[in-house]
């Protein structure tokens, strides 16, 4: 049998063997990537939803990790984040990402928001609350400018622990957003049980706005639901003026996507954040 599930391989075939060796090499390379200065953060703008791009003011940025491998070149986060999660490297890497994003945001002359993605392993290993607290103190970023993005996956494993962590993080004054809402196993009970400040509607629904009426109905319902729970709503993957106009009309609070801006080094947004950034 060729039965193969995540992390378990029952039969070794030559090409699988090669794949395993490749992964091992990639793991090793990733483990020195931070020290070698190969990791960096790109920033993608988020704007208050207005009727057009011109009428949508930028209010903050999501920090997105990038790995510039000296030989392989650019490795996308969709490839190396899962690798870092499997190997446990994500804990150290996540700490670097959080510190770097907070340090960066604290240097802006314009006090915009910064959103940072957290992985499940960061919730289950080490003292996340203590880490966030000390990074805020160390960088001088005020807590209300930091938003932590998590997916349901983080909370599925241990409900009580997840709830306690979210409450303690919120007590620090940071905001929590539910990322990729509607993808995977999103459950309405999570929205009721956990104190999210924000819901990020998954790109999959936004892509289909205008293509199928079901997506429009779902997006509309999520906006109403979120507002009913006193959460604010961000739509991800907004690429067209028509999508933006629909979202603004339906009362969506904020938008993120190529229409507003692609992820880029912060220097590209120097005019927005001010400070000593060179374009
Ligand atoms: P995500 O958190 O859902 O991030 C949004 C992704 O959608 C980003 O991909 C972004 O470049 C992409 N995107 C934004 N606007 C558009 C659009 O209009 N159209 C399309 N087609 N795509 C758009 P990216 O940067 O490749 O990141 C992929 C995923 O990798 C992220 O998804 C997140 O799950 C993970 N990731 C990235 N950085 C970090 C990090 O620092 N820590 C952790 N734990 N995960 C990260
Ligand atoms: Ca995210
Ligand atoms: Ca997302
Ligand atoms: Ca995603």
C-alpha cells in the first residue's frame, strides 16, 4: 500500500526517500535562516472600506514573513511556515516575527495598526502571554496598535487553554482577530465562545463575489453576524473595485487585498507611515 498521511510514510520508495532528504536539508537551512538574516517581513496595507480605492483610507498593515534563501531564492510562506511548524522552529521564528513587526511599527511616525500571524505551536509552547508583554515593553509599541491573527486550528486542540490565553492576551490590551473565517472548520460556536475583536473573511468568498449569489449571501451574513457580536469585519483578497463597492455597501469595516496594495517591504509605504523609511 502507498498509504501516506501527514508525517507518516509506510513504504519507502526511492523518490520518497529523496523527498525526505530534501526536507531534512530544508529544515537545516531554515534553522539558520534567522541567524543568517534571510528572513524578512513584508507588509500589506489594510484600509477602511470606502466606496472606491481613492476613498478607502489605509489604517494598518499585516506583517507577512518572507524567506530569501541564498541559493533557492524566494521560498513562499505557504512552503516554509508548515515546515517550521512541523519541526517546532516556528516558536523561535514566531518570536522573531513578532519582535520585528512590533519594533518596526513602533518606529512609524504615524501610529497605524500592525497585525501579526500566530501559529498553533506558539499557543501550545512556551509563555506566549509573557512574550507578547515583554516585546511590547521592549519595543515601546502601545498594545492597542497590535493585533494578533489566529485561525481556529489554534483553539481546536484545547478549548479551556485557548480561552484562557485569549483572555490574558486581551487583558494586555492587544486585539485578536479570527483569520481565514469560513475556510476549514470554522464554527459559529467559536465566535460565541472566544472573545475575538475582528473577523477576517477568507479570500475564497471574496473572489466569488459577483460570480455567484451564494458568496454574496455568505459575506453579507458574516458581516451582520460579526456586527451582532460586536466584532469588526475585514475582507481579505479584495482585488476589484466592484468587490470593494459591494463590501462597503454591506457595511464591511475594512478591506485588504491587491486592490489596496500588495505585500511589500515597508520602505514602499514610507509616505504612509512616516519616520525615517526610505522608499
Ligand atoms: P494569510 O494570513 O491568509 O495571509 C494573506 C495571504 O493572502 C498572503 O499570502 C497575501 O500575500 C495573500 N493576498 C493578499 N491579498 C491578496 C489578493 O488580493 N489576492 C490574492 N490572490 N492573494 C492575496 P502570503 O504572504 O503568501 O502568506 C500566505 C500564508 O502564510 C498566510 O496566509 C499565513 O497563513 C502564512 N504566513 C505568512 N506570514 C506568516 C507569519 O509571519 N507567521 C505565521 N504563523 N504564518 C504566516
Ligand atoms: Ca493572516
Ligand atoms: Ca487570512
Ligand atoms: Ca490564509
